[in-house]
């Protein structure tokens, strides 16, 4: 395997070719200090086998905070905390690289009052706020801030520094003629547009010649008017000439969801999608190139190196989803990789100024993110006194996660599933045109439940009598949700299907039919997408909220909406369905009321309701129970998997039912 081969990058020796790419976490404090949480998060990925960990974009200036809880490096007071992060990364056997960033025109006033500044006056495309063009002295001051930040990174023990000149931030804003309209030495010609970055590199190289320096650039902007391939190659060559030890390639710009898709890709993008843009840059350089972008499986990484498209791969989200990805890829940990599904919930949370969480990995950012909790079967078995007998009702993702964790810890677990097949809503969630990768959420868990030998009793009705006979210490209720009934649709003159029915059997809707989808959340939109792709339907979506798919990660949402709009989708937002009049749908938006042809079929996708129909049986059997997943609150994999994992981890702290009863019976009689 090429990915397992050691490599050299300037003076640095890397134990293999896997690099953890930089990713914001929002795990720092609001005043910019690193925390125990950061330290553990990065350390675990070093311990997980990556050769190099590039920590998140750090803030070089008090006037340029990325996120509320980004790590800062604009003052010496941050050095001791960062030194602890570096020490932890080193203890895991990886090199530590500090990424330094200035967001420029993408600064936001909503984040601690930051003023957007850039090469020229303009507008922050994310927020609409004015961007103020920087004066020459201000440019110099920022360059010095980068130098000071690099010095602090060195003092904290970092092995190298990476300047963030990708993804639409300050350096890229100066480089791209799309945004840079200056007429001084920092604008106009290619040389002038490269000047800010090259001068900063030169400043750091001159002052800190022993500190290895890398630069991250977007190989392409993926937008009309963006810089050309020749310009990107020229920039990379100039950086090599200036003494940087490696070029780290990303793509796109975080200035809008449309362009951010090329930086942090949704699942409709091919694996290794940056390769065509990486190749000419790699071919033009004598220094190593690192390439990121939808490298999900070890096979993807290996193929990049085999093709010679880069010398190293940056594995980013896949290492959030599984800190031990590298060691698993090398066969050092014998459990399957917990795959990233490119859902972008992690990035969405960051954008919403929340801490990063992962749909695939409930442990990320917790002190439990160690192999013995992530893959509990690798830990020492629990003492007998702590083992419990657990009944899981429902073999959807949540039930299977609870069973996986509990069984792997040594508890005695059975799953009872009412249906004749396991999986719950999973077949619905993977049915959309670009959702095959979501299957990883299931396959990882199901493979382990099978390997652990957990009995799964399909077609089993949980009666009180049966539950009593099984005599569990605790039950996990993971019985999911069910479609909501909408009686107002009973008068429909055309067939009405629930979204779940339409997804499982799209053939029930005539080819090319006009379909009204009621409910424009993720499920409604994905159903529409499927009907467009598989039946050539023309869809109108009616949604009561002001936006379609409001809760979806923005890059993925943009991708889906763009596809639907191309297919002629009509979206009616802020619009409620009131029923039927003379065979026509009655709609209302504020004071406005009107009617509309329903088309040839109606699909409704209005949020499901929790299914708790096993509760009476559990209560009659007097078994304590915990609700996890959709039956607790209809939601998503993130909530369901987290609930389930936490519930499973807590059960050893619950009393054994029979032991507790015995203790009561043998205690002193009041
Ligand atoms: C079209 C669609 C797309 C989606 N896409 C995404 C996505 O991209 N990302 C995301 O995070 N979420 C997505 N979701 C939501 C996600 O699928 C659900 O939140 C998740 O599957 C719920 O898992 P669960 O285990 O709680 O319930 P379920 O998957 O509903 O499983 C419950 C199980 O319990 C069984 N059961 C019911 N009653 C009993 C009983 N009395 N005894 C025993 N068994 C019983 C059921 O048969 C079922 O197998 C999507 C949902 C849909 C419909
Ligand atoms: C939550 C999150 C935060 C990110 N933060 C940064 C960052 O701070 N600096 C950076 O250069 N790229 C950042 N990225 C982009 C990643 O480094 C990477 O280029 C991108 O996720 C594509 O690679 P992947 O498919 O392996 O995840 C971030 C991505 C995510 C998902
Ligand atoms: S939240 Fe989604 S995209 Fe992000 S790492 Fe986890 S699975 Fe991947």
C-alpha cells in the first residue's frame, strides 16, 4: 500500500501518507484558548495513525475571529494551551502543523463584531455586510500578524505552519481577479495578486528560516471569472520558489453554499473529485502535494497516490467520523471503519457557531473517543456484577447502535423487531439519487451486531408476557416513528401517498406525472428528487416555513435545490394547505387564500409522529425503559445514534432488577 509508506516533506519525516486536514471544531473557549476537548480530539486522531495533524484555521489577529470558539494565536497568552495540544499530537506519534488564517471579506459582524475587510471595497456574499478595502499599512500589519503567529506556533512546538490561502479567505481574495480590483502593487497583474501571499511567505522564511512552511490553496475556484489553471500552477510554482515545503490542495470558496460545495463536498460529488485539478499542479512541482476532497475509503486514498495525482492525501471528515481510520486502513484495528457519509452536519454546526458533532460518530469531541469506547469489544470485559440483561425493541439505526455498544461491553442483549427485516427507515434514507453513501451509517453497525452474535428476532411482537419471560433489567425502546395522518387530504380527488410509500414504490406514481408534495423538509425534497429522477415527474412543493429543507446542511441543501430547480420544481414557501374545494387544493399564505390543481398525485411528507406503541407492554411487565431515536423525538441519525450510545453506556450503572428486588425483600421490615 502506498498510503502506508513513509515520506519526507522538506525536513519533516512522515510515518505514512495520511494527513489529517485542517477542520474547525469550535471546541475552544470564546476568548480563543484551546481546551481539554481540542486536545483530546486532535490527540485521538494522531493516536489513530495519521502521520500529520493540521490543526484548524487559527486566528492571527484579534480583528479576524473565524468562529466564536476558534483557536486563537494572536497573542503569546495562547502559547501554553497550544503547546499542550501539540504535545498531545506528538504523544500520538504524529507531526503537528498550525494552519493560520485571516477570513478577510468573509469576516462576520455576528461573530464577535468582526469587520469584513478585503482587497477592495465590496460586499460579504454570505451576510451582505460591506467589505472595506485594506490600506497598504493595514496589509503590512496583517503580514506582521502572520509572522508573529508563525513564531508563536514554533514556540508552542508545532513542527510546521500552513498559511491558509484557499477556500475564499483573505489570501485567495487578493489572488483572484474576481474580487481583487486594486490598482496598486497588490492588484491587477498576476504578480501583484500573488504579492500579499509571497511577501508573507518571504517575511516568515526570513525571520524563521528553520520553521517549515506549507501553503493551502484552492486548486480551482469552480466559478466563471475565477483564476485559471495556469494561474494556479504559477502560484504553486512561485510558492515552491519561495521555499515552502508542500502545497496542500483544496477547492472552491466558502463565500456561498454553491462554491463551498467544492470545498466541503456533498455526496453527489465523485470521490477524489479534486484530482483533475491537482494533476497539473503536482506535475509542475518538485515539492510534495497534499490533496483533499471526498477521500472516504482507504481505497480512495490509495488510488490518488497510485495515479500520481498527489504525494499525500488529506483525509478530513473521514477522520472526524473515525479517529482510527488510518490504523484500521492498515489492519491494526480489526473493526470496520465508521464511514463519513458527507452529510456535512459537522460543517453546518460550525457555520451555525455550534461545536462540531458527527452523525456517524457520537463520540467526537468527548473524552470517550477512545478505541475501547468506540469499539467496546476491544476493551477488557466488564466484571459480571456490572453486566445487565437488555432488551432492545426496534432494529432501526438507533436500536442497533444501542445493541452494538451494550453487547460489545459485555451485556446480554437481544433485539426484537416487529417487521420481517431490520433497518427501520434506512431504505428510505438511502433511496435518494445521491444517498448511497448514507448506507455506511447502517453497515458499520449491523456488521458489528452480527459479529457480536446479538440475537435479532424479526417479526416479533413485544407482548407483556413475552417481555416478562425474557426478564430484562432494562429495555431500550427504539421503535421509531410513523407517518402522520392528514385527514384534510381524505377529500382528495387524486391518489394520496405518504412520502415513505412513494419512496419505497415510486411505480405507484405515473411516469411524467405532475405531483404536489406537501411538506418541504428534507424528506419531502428527497422524495421529490427521487420522483424526478426515477419517474420524470414535475413537482410542486408546498411548505409552511419560509425556506425549503430548512434544517439541512447548507452545501447539501444547495446541491439538492439546484437539482430540483433545474428539473422545474415549483416551491411554495410560507404556504399552508387547508384542504380541498371542488377538487382543488386550498392554499393559504398569510391573508392570501387561493386554490390550485393538485396534479395527478399528492405526496405528503409532513413530519412523522413518535411510535411508542410498545410502552403499555413494557409498563405492564414492569420493566424500566429508555426511549432512543425517533420514538423519543422524530429527528435524524445524529440524535438517534447519540441517544442510543449514551443509553447503552449508562446501563451498567442501573441496578440489576432482580438484585434490587432481592435487596428490598431481604432488608429490614419497617
Ligand atoms: C426519506 C428519508 C430520508 C432521511 N434522510 C436522513 C439523512 O440523510 N440523515 C439523517 O440523519 N436522517 C435522515 N432521515 C431520518 C432517519 O432515517 C431517522 O431519524 C432514523 O432512521 C430513525 O431511526 P430509529 O432507529 O429511531 O427508527 P426507525 O428507523 O424508524 O426504526 C424503528 C424500528 O422499530 C420497529 N418497531 C416499531 N414498533 C415496534 C415494536 N412494537 N416492537 C418491535 N419493533 C418495532 C420498526 O419496524 C423499525 O424497524 C431520513 C428519513 C427519511 C424518511
Ligand atoms: C467542519 C469542517 C471544518 C473545516 N475547517 C477548515 C479549516 O479550518 N481550514 C481549512 O483549510 N479547511 C477546512 N475544512 C475543509 C477540509 O479541510 C477539507 O478540505 C474538506 O472537508 C474536504 O475534505 P474531506 O472530503 O476529506 O472532508 C473544513 C471542513 C469541515 C468539514
Ligand atoms: S457529520 Fe457527516 S460529513 Fe461530517 S464527518 Fe460526520 S458523517 Fe462526515
